[in-house]
């Protein structure tokens, strides 16, 4: 329908109002409290927190790679590798991503119960164990329902990361370098790993080494697991 394109914008407008209301209910760290510190927002201050920076860089690299693999690249994978019709693949991904969106609060609530560290360990361990089996099974899948089930399994694993990634990264840094630490590590990791996922996957496929991409994602999941082992069991208790 000619008016269909307006629906996402209308929903976005409604959600923007909700987001604004939620934002106004949150406490903000005092500007005076952070800016009074000599190293606030500086690279020197970030250097003092280099361990946190490298940890965030590590699990963001793995998390963003897994996220982009099973979201933006997956539609092309279903078409180019599984041989599905583009409309069928798009339908599968549309429904899967809607469910993925809806389960984020549930996984966030679960993290509040079991802890950030446990959630990240679940993500790293499950992604390590199941990335290759899921992608391999999708190569030969013929049923759209089976494909949907496999994609959802992958997205549920990724949800252990995506549901808490923002708050976890913020908790890693003190207030005076939080914006710089989170922003820089996130940008670098996404640019190098998440953003390049599709390019790497298609490049390996073009030279007959598609399965190598599966192991690349798995190796990064191992990195996420190892970095997660270094997280504090109960968090730092930072005032956000």
C-alpha cells in the first residue's frame, strides 16, 4: 500500500515520546561532579581505565559480529546459501527480529537475577558451542519453519549480550570517562568486526571458504567468553 511506509515513522514517533518520558525519570550524574575532575573526558583518564576499555572492546567485537551475522547478514545467507526465495527469507527475518525485539526486556530482567557476568558467560559459551552447528544446519534447510527456529535459537543466544550491552559497558567506566570509554570502544569494535561481518562472509564465500566464516565468529565468541571471565561477579556498584 502507498501509505505503508508511514507506519514505521508513526511508531517511531510514539516510541520517541515514551523514550523521552523514560529519560526524564532517570537520575543524571552531576556535571559539576564529573567536570571538576582533572582527567574528565581525556585520553589520559581513559588510559587509567585501559583494562576496562580493552574488555569492552573485546566483548563488543564478539557481540557485534554475532549480532550482525544473525540479523543483517542472515537474510542474504538464507537466499544465497540456503537457496530460499528472497521474499520467504525476508519474511522469516521480519518475524524473527520482531520476536528478538520483544524478548530483550525478558533477558534484561534475567540478567538482573543472575548477574551481568553470568549473562555474558552464557552468551560466550552458547555462541561458541552453537554458531557452527546453526550456520551449518541453515546451509541445507528447506523448511521456512525450520529456518525460523534455527535463526531464533541464534538470536536468543545473542540476546544474552544485546539485552545488557549498554548498561554493562557503562558500568565498566567511572563517570568522568564513561562517554569516551564506551563510545570509542563501541565505535572501534563495530567498525572493525560488526560492520565488516557481511563483507568478510561474502568474501570467504566467493573463494569457496564459507565455513571459515563460521569458525571466525566462533573464535570471537571464545574471546567474549574469556573476557567475561574477568568481569566482577557482583559489579562495581557505580552510580550511573
